[in-house]
C-alpha cells in the first residue's frame, strides 16, 4: 500500500512465503504480476532517469527501497518513505495509466549495481494500491 504524505510516499510491504533472509524490494512501473517470473511488472520506477541504488553516485531510482528481512517463517514487512514521490498527478506520478507493483527479489540489493542491484530473480509481486 502507498499513502501520500507531506514528506513523500509511505510504502508498506507485507510478504509471506519467502526464503528466510535478506531480499531486495523495489517499486516497478507496471501494475501487473504474471507468474512465474513477474516480468510483466516492468522495470524499476525511475521517472527521474537516475542509475540504481542509494550508493551509486549517479543514483537512485525512485523505486529503490531498502532490503527486507524475511524471518524463519518466510514472512517479512517494511515501511519506507519515497521522498518527493506522489501517487497521482504532477511530473512523476506513481500510479499512471498502467499502475505500479512491488517486486521482491531472491537476494539482497547491493545498492549500487545498475539496473537492479544484483538482486537476482523476482520471487514475489503485488499490485500497488493507494491507501
């Protein structure tokens, strides 16, 4: 879920069924999650045209978020604020005509390698809704 606030978009992610450990979590450009590889979600949300990762001197995508830890039960959750993000309207809307999705990757994000932080395959996907 994403909620608009004065400081940006508050994105909340709740996941189950993951392999225990660290996983990359990104906002992707298309609100479609077709298994098994979730390629239908498109690339990272990057309306400003930057490189990937908070540690990349040319970064970061607006859709780059911190890694999430899945516990021994395969569940993980996180909340992150995307500074300057807006749900609809303006120059960089998250929810355009084809929506957006949250994608969880098999591995952790190294926060610098373009385009996806060496995070491995896509293992979970959810269409993003505005709250």
